[in-house]
C-alpha cells in the first residue's frame, strides 16, 4: 500500500492516543483541531486560547509532580505556627468561630461543652533566608524552604475524604468529572511516545480513599486517564510477556497482527486500524521502556542516598525518584499518593508517633526531589506540589488520644519550580489557625494557577459534555498572581 | 469548527423546503453565544434582554421589540451590536468567542425575515413524515430506508453496496446477542444469503435469550449498575437480581412504558409482585458513602440528585443537572422544576428485600415447623432450671471458672441472688445455661435445624415512606440552604403533568411514558440507533436541548419514535425494523469519494465499523475458543485478573479467581468494584458506574494491546483456541488455518492472510497445541476480531 491513505487515516485518529505522534506537546492537539478532525460532539477545543492566539500564555512548567498526602496533613503540626493556639490550649473555642460551620465528626470534639482548642506540642523554628516556619516533624523540608512557596490558606468545599479528594483532583465533589492530569493531557498532550502522559504512584499502608476515579478521565476520552504504575511486579498491568512466551515469539505475533491489520486497513480504509497498528508498536516499545524507567540500577549511590531509596524496597522515596525519571522521559503529570495522614487521634493515626511515621516516610524524599530537580536543571520546568485534600481543625478531637478533625477552611500546601516563586509564603490564617485573614486560596484558584503555569487559560480549556462546556475550574478560579515569578 | 461543520451539514441534510431556519440555523448560534446572559437563567440575565423565547412571549414592550429587532437587519439594534466596531459595544463581549461572518449573515437573514421564532424541534411531539419520491426505488427495504435515501439522493450520493453475507451475519450476531456465529451458521447463510434467510436469522437472534444479555448490558450502562457502593469504603452490595430482571424484561420484550414504570415505581403498582419490586433497583444503583463522619442527609440527597439527573439524561435526553443550582443556561428548564422532579423521589426508604424461590419458601416453612416443635420443650426445661437448680449451681462455681469471667459477672456472683439486678440475673443465667449439659443438648438440636435454612439472595429496592417528606429548593444546590417548598411536578415546557399534587414515582413514570411526551420515544429509538450504527441520529444522545446536535435525519428519528408508540413500545420490533433495513446492511468500508463531503459518515452512505464493547471483547474470545459458559444471570463472577489491582483503593481486597465454569462467564457478569474495577473492562472503555452512561467512548490505546497480548484471561483463551485448532479433524495445516480463521472472523481468509499465518506457524515449534498458540494469539488480537464491521 502507499503511505498516503495510511497517514491520512492515522492522522484522523491520532488525537485520541495518549501517545502523540509528534512529540511537540504544546499545540499538537490544536493542530488536529484546526484541521477539522474533531468530532462535532467531541470537544470544544476551538475555544482554547492555546492555539487560536486568544489569551495564549507562555508555559513556565512543562511537567507536574503532585505529592498527594492522602488523609489531610495537619498544617498546625507542620507549617502553620500558632503560639496563641498553644497559649489557649484546652480552652473552649469561641462560638463565633464555629457558628454554622460543618465538620466531619461533630460528636467527637468531646462531651463537655464546646470543642476545645488544641495547641501543638511540636517545636517550630524559622529556616532559611525566607524565615519560613517549619516544625521538628519535617527536618529535611526545612532545608529547602528557600526553594519553595507555602500556601497557608487553601480552602476546599467538602469535609469528607472521598468527596474532598475528588474535589482536589477534579474541581467537583461529585464523582464522574475528569481529573486534573486528564485535563492537562487532553489540553496539551504528552511529550512521551513510549509512556503514558499521566502516571499515578502509590505508597503507604493502603490505597487512597476513592480509588480509580481520582485519576479517572470522567467524560474525557479514556485515553487521558491516569495509569497506575506499581512498584512491585509489572509496573503497568500486563506489561510483561507471559513467562511461557519468549520475546521472539512475542515479536512474531505482533508482526503478524500488524500485517493482517494492514491488509484489513487496505480493504476497509478505516483509520482506526492504523491507530491499532501503532498501538501495538507502542505497546511493544513500552515493554522495554517501562521496565527501563523503573530500573534504578544506573542511579548513583549519592542519588539513592539523597532520596533515602533502598533498592528493591517499594517506598515513597522510590516513587519520588521514579517521578523524576518519568518527567525526564516526557511524562506530563505524575501523581504520588501517600496514605495515612488522617490524624483524628485513633491508635493508628495519632498526632504523636503515627504522625512521626508518615513524616519520616515522606520528608526526606520530598525535599530530595526538589533538590535533585534543581541540581539537574529540571526544577525550572517542573511544577512540584505537596499537600492533601483538606487541613485539620485547631480544635482537638477526642479519640484514643487527642487528634484533629477534618478542616475545610484552611490548610497548608507547598509548591516549587515551574514558574512559582522561591522562598515565598502566600496568605495568613488567624491567630488560632482557623480561617484565612489574608490572601485566601480556594482549590479552584490552585487549579487555575496550575493550568496557567502550563500555559493554559483555565477558562478556555473546555470540553462539551451534555450540552455544556465543562472546565476543571467549573465557573470559578483565579490565578494566584502573587505566587508567580 | 463545530458549528461550521454542523451548519454545513444542516444545509446538506435538510431536504429542500422542510428547513426550519430558526431551529436549524439561528438558535444554535443564539444558544452558543447569547443564552448564557440572555437566556432562561433570570438571576444572571443581562440588560433585561431575553433571546431564547419570542419577545412577545416575554411580555416585552412593543417599542422595545421594534428597536431591538427592527423591520430588517439594518434597522435592528441587535444587528448593530453584533457588528459594532468598538470592543465595548460589540456582542458577544470581547472576552468571549466572536461571531463569524457566516453566523452574522444568518442572523441578518433571520432579522430580514421578521425574526420568526419556533418551538424547539425536540419539544414538539413526533409524527410520521410524508414519504419522499425516490429515483433508486429498488434500494429501500423498509420505510426508514426511503427517508435515508431521500437525503442521499438530494446530495447526489448513492448508498453503499450491501455488505458481504459473512459481514452481515457476524454484524447482526454481534449487535443482537454479542456472541459469534458458529462455522455452520456462517456456511449455511453464505450458501443462501436470501432476504428471507436473513430475516429468519434476525428473528432467531431476537428470540435468543442472549438478546436480553446484550441489550440488558446497554441498559445497565444507563442504570449505572455496579456490585459495590463506591466512594471510599466501596463495600460490596447485592443487587444482581435487578440485573436478572433487566435481562428477563428485554427477553420478554416488555413494552417500554411498562419497563419504565416497573423500574421507577414497581412497588407502587397495585398488588406489586416480587419482580416488580426488584425492578425498582434501577434507582438503587446510586453510590453509597460509608465513610466515617459523614452527614447521612447530605448523601441521601446526593442519591436523589443522581436519580433526577439520570431521569433527565436517560428518559428525556435533557441535561437536568444544570438546573440543580440555578435556572438552566440554555434550555427552558428552571431550578424550581429541578426540585419538582426531586420531590417525586424524596419520599422513599432504601431497603433490602430477601428473594426466596418458591422451593426455598417451602423449605423455610418446613424448617420453621421443626423448630417450632422443639422450642416449647427447651423453654419448659429452662423455666424449671433457672429456679432452684441455678441457685444451687452458684455455690459450685470454682475459682478456676471464675477466672474466665468478666468483672460484672464476678461482682454479681459475689452477692446474694435476691439482691441481683435484672442485668446481673441475665448474666448469671447465661453462664449457668452454658454450663448445663441437658439445656445445651436441647439448644443444639434447634441450632442444627436452624443451620439448614437456605441463605437467601437479597436485592436493593425502593420503598415508599408512610410519611411524605417536605421538599425544599436548595439555594445554589447547597443542601444546607433550604428555600421555598416545592411539590412534585414536571418541566412546563414539556407536556402537562396530570397527576395529583402529592404525586408519587408512579405518577412520574406515567408522565414519562405518556404518548404525549415528545422526548422519551425519540431519545430511546435514537439510542437503539446509536447501538446499531455507532452513533445516534442525534449525536448528543443525552442532550436533545438547545445545545445538543441537531438530528442528521429528523424524519427517520420521528418515524421510528412514532413507530415505537404504534408497536405498543416494542423494543424488539424497533430493533428488528432497523436491522432489516438496507441502511443497516450496507458495507462499512470507507468511501474515499465521500472523504471531503462527509468524512464522518453523517449521511449514512455506508455502515460504520465499530469496535466491540469491553464485555463483548471478552465474550467473543470465549466464544471463539469454545470456552464460553452461556449460563444466564445470577451473582457476579471472578475471572482471573492481574494481581494487585484491588490494592489500589482504600480497602485492600482479595480477588480469588473462579476455578470452575464461572471462570468463563460473559463479561457482563464480572463482579464490578467501583473503586477498583476489573482492569480489562476499563481499558476498553467500560463505564465507571459512578453516574449514568448513555454513550461509551471508544479509545484505541497501547494498554489495549498489552491486555489482549498478555492478560492471563486472554492467554488462557488463546491456549484453548490453539487446542481447538490442533485437535480439529482436518488433514492439512492450511485447512486448519482456514478453520481457525472462520471460527474467529466468520469468513474465509484471503491468500495473503493465509500466507502470513502459515509463515507464523512455520516459526513455531513444540507439540501441536503450542505450535498453534501464536496463530491463536494473533487471531484474538486482530482489529477485525474485536470490531463489528
């Protein structure tokens, strides 16, 4: 056959691949769209400023690594230093603070009277030239404060884990919307021809509450959904050729499949077959590229030590290192989940030794990732985000020990690289750490900012579904200008 | 691009003279560019200008109408504003996409015509269209063919040739039952591919009990069926009896109005049967949040919201959910109407019911009788024993025994029996009876009979509450901000609701299935069309509102909708009419000569090649390898899947693959965990069951290749197929290749195809079965194998 119909056919379907044919990233989707290859009901990409010149923004970040501390880390034990809260430890919180507020566990603030304030027992110090406050829980993070920006006033809408995680990922508390990573890959594609554009890694004692929908593609094409990589066994499901089949045989089968598919393409002229042929080629390439990605034997001992990686031991540290390797290979969006940050005060999640445990799990490697990216010149183009689905209350919650309840009014996150200021703290909460008093940030603003840094106008990245142009930021969101370089 | 394409098409597909310019050309522009600020949503309306209804319907002052619309475009303020040079004056505002010249031209023409409005096409009840005169009069087999051909002829396009008998047979098997035809079935049809033979095949397939499975699975997408609760804990649930109900209802060809009524309100029918109550599982497929610390009322409301949204999308093809927080931005649907629909669903308890079979019922009765005979004897013994004998026994309790007792029990026994509280008496009696051999003997006898009671299947249903709840509108959709009280009702733009003020789900079901309803029949036949052509006549199958796509063949849609009612809502008759049509039986090969005028095949100048649904990919593999267990219905099953998938959610679970024939059941029976779904289903675009799915996307990714190449389930099927080929009674390898090809693709291979496979066979070694293994894998991986052509 001649190449022409093959290419035409391939061109028609190429958009729906998670591996773009051309590794140009920005603009590749746009190109197809301008050529009129969008299905009428499919998308509304024409509204995206990215390619029509309206509202085009230069991208600062090319990749994103989102370190998701699942459960809701306590900002009051880690970053948000509140001496007044300590002073009024065990005093009832003034009613004016909690009037009309919703908390997850209304009944476990204690039986006698209004909820009582809980001052932290953690020791806080100021670090770096920026003088950012960090507690004793995160000694390694303390060393990178001049490379990162803290957001002290991040608010969300929903006080329960699964809806709040979905909210942080999709901008809606209801299941069924596309996740951030899917939106981004849908909008600007992936740079990698051999790896998925959106990868999810997990560590901690269990998977995150919510599971697959957290990285699902909602109403966007399924090819944009996050692909979980596992730290043991096949990194991707069904990646390895089964044991009883040797590589030659695998290659022979793929060759035969592709040859017969090509015959059928000639007969039917259906471009989907061309896409299927390249899918098989890419699958074959992935069979070597994905294990190569996960094989850290060529990393120096110094690098392994920096992260605290022990070879052959799955861990958050290993995932951080893998995340760097992924963005080096063009993966657009990497999300790392680490579970058990839900410190209500029960025996398995308390604010003493159990908080120490999770902090120890993530502190060194989170800081190492920023340092490593910086020394390799990758931080400039990589947006690093650290945080959970919500914060925790200034009031204590009585369980086996005193812990803290879910809190939606404010939590602390940090961001680094990719066009974000270094050594900056954004916003401030009141003396008790309850509500923002300066520069409040909503999850929608966070999303708008992340998209902005990737060169996407959050109001213009839309998808037509059920007659409406949906956005990651719904009808909200403002770019946090003060945070930008 | 979107409207350019659509507008092009509208002109293309509207037969001369029948074009409704306002609906087809003008409203799409107004809706896209203007209605957000000048539409139904009164709270966000700008300049008190409303463009979605005719100005005289909106009580607009006549001089203002005159000013805005003018007598022609030159005298119209609207035209002045959309063509203003100054960014501050021009509409739409400069931060919104601008109107194209073509769009401005259409508005100008409309203004010149006196700006006529007409009712939205989908809100006018369908009637059967007039039959066109045709040139190629021998092509149509059915009425719908005449209508399709009229459009083709008006564009000077002839239809595609009839697909080969092999393709037509495989197509109709896959579309109607989702299982491959056998070699014998293929050969017999190819030998006599007459119209009569084809009709016989169609009728046989419609009568097959697998029809209910294939079409039931489509319906389960709408119903958001899953075997677990979703959210974080994602506990398992038992609602497969509802799935069985769907399969049976479709097999019986239950009229669609009854199908709706039983699912929405089966429990409210007079003398409701067990089956009718099971049917209400439709709206129990909503997710349940079992997370600690939640406000239960919040998630009860979430479920009802999902029921309203599902009702809108599935039955009405309307995006009701937009009106949860505010009046709809495009369609004339108001927030108060959203809560009127909500009110129908607000008076239920969500319960489980047990489902004993008649045999089980009889058995339970027998067992209970046996127990009832023994209980008095035990009770009589107990009544005596706890008097004197207990008091005597207290003195005999040793220190050693006491060591195992808890504090409360120790306290009790340390005091005189006369001083015991009721609780203490109860605790010691329990200890005493546990130590009394005679009592235990009597008790064990009863227990052993109890154990013979069968474990009964359960299912989740709706049950009307004795006391109705008061429904209030929620400001901004926020359940903590209750506003005015609303009573059950339906959107005013549609046919009138005639039920009582305290209407129930049954009244809603009657309203939905009323012959006056302009939407339900259209929406359903459109979806059947979508399942048979890969795309609906209205492409946006869940949005028949102002923002939805226009029907490519409005006459076909209306004809089928009217026909649906005429057949007494017979789903099978509608499907039969479509699959017997010439339109359906066309070849699906691309026609390069139409690449420019109609590259997406909106005109239906051929069939479409459609990749099979996730479950069907599994089914055809099992059917080619002769592994398929064709048992219908019952609880979910556990075919093999890669390790570790069930650790991706909060609750880490085991997945113990079935070892018996359940390992080879159809894909639709695979147990579906919402938080950690079966991966090979998801990789082929099965819906996630979080919300209703009325159209599946069809992606094409390397992960699909990895699944078919390496997944254990598919490897097992390839092995079975290899065995089937190697043990087949043919003398030569070439005959066996031919046989294998026929098994999988239902057609004889071309010489070039034989060559590829025989070369592959030559490269393999080992015993017969393992030599055929690469060939078997190749066939099961072919694009053609997982596609219905």
